[in-house]
């Protein structure tokens, strides 16, 4: 025959062959005994051979039925294995996440131990990149972005809004030119992070400070490197709480001024619309939103 018999008929044959009973097969498949009998009879007619010997109170496989059974059973085992693999893939498996380098190293990575405890089925692969990646094209499942929360083709969930202020080593509060007011920055080296907009220009405008040459200073690939240079006393960087909370708490960094950069931007969890409700992504999103809520409560 040129086509496969109906799947329901094959399932009826498999169940009846295992139980050697139409009644018990019907109970397993939640149908009537008459339905099993009808499906098996239709299958025999399609194949043109008898599959069972109908005895007085039981069934027996014919030679043709015994020849067919291993292939039918193997096919259903393969289908079951495929479904289990799909469930494993959707519920767990590798989850590729992109995030800005500073947020990844200072906020996300220290929390990944709690992710593993909550969701051991998720194997996370972190892509810490300053680029705004094309998730679908580059095989990225989801990510964290800083912005207003509107990106074409992506669903965005607000995590938290950072407090943006200059930070430096406490050693710069002393010496020949101690930092007391924003105007004192003219005597110090500015540390610039190149993985986004240069926030020095925005902050100086809010602080009302002119005469600072933004062309000078040290420039780094990402904010994480700028923070390390600030801790070492190399200059003054723009920091984002809560990403630098630990450095502030132990006194490796201080905020010399009260002026902060206010804007509508926040960190958001982002995911393509087409895959936003996949179980493993939903699980990670729920965990991440909970961590963000804890961050905003504790600062």
C-alpha cells in the first residue's frame, strides 16, 4: 500500500497486542471496546491480512500480526522519546542570554547560584556583549537591555531603574585637589565607558557644570573596566546603582556628589514575541523579575 494506515488504528493494534484483549486495550486508551474492535478490523482491511485470531475469551496474534508488531511498537517508542525530548528542550536545556558586560558581571553572575537552585533544569549560557544583538538571527533566547522598553519584535519586562552618579575611590576625596563639588572634576581624570552613550555629558549638563573637556580622560570597552579603574584610583567614573552596591558598601567606591542623572531608561528583560512563552524562558523570566524586585527593595 502507498500510504500509512491511520495512527489511531495503529495505536489500537499496539494496545490490543500488548493486552491480547480489546476490552483492556479500550480501558487503556479511554475508548469503548467496540471502537477498538472497529479500528483493528479497519486496519486489517487496509493491510489485507488478519492480525488477530479471535478465540473464545481471548485474542492471539497471527503470524502477520507478530511480524508487524515490533515495527509498530518501535515507532511508538520513538514518538514517545521525541515528545520527551521536546518537553526537556522546552522546560530546560540550554538558555542563551545576552546582557551588557557590567550588568552581567556585577549583578547577574553573582545571582546565578540561586537560579541553579531554583531551576536546575536550565543550563544558562551567558553572552556578555555591549552590542545590541539580533536575537533571532544570532540564536539568542532572551536578554537584558537598558532603554525605554520599546524594541520592535520584542516583548519587554521592566526590571529596575538604575541610579546614575559619578563614583571614585575614597582616596580622591583627599589630596591636593579633593573632590568636594562637581566643579572640582576639572582637576581629575574622567573614566569613560564605550559600551553605550557617554553619560558624562548628560550628567554634567544636569549638574550645571561647564568647562570640562570631555575629550580627555581614559576610555574603556565597557563599564566594568571603568569601575575597576575607579576602584584603583585612576579617576572618576559614572556608576550605576545597584550594579556597584557591593563596592559602595565595603567602601572601595564612594559617590562624591548628590546629583544623579534622571531619565526614563531602565533595565528590561527582553525576548522575541514568537518565543516569549516557552516554558524555560518563562521560568527564567519569573526568576529574574523576582531578583529585580528584591534589588529594588534592598537597593
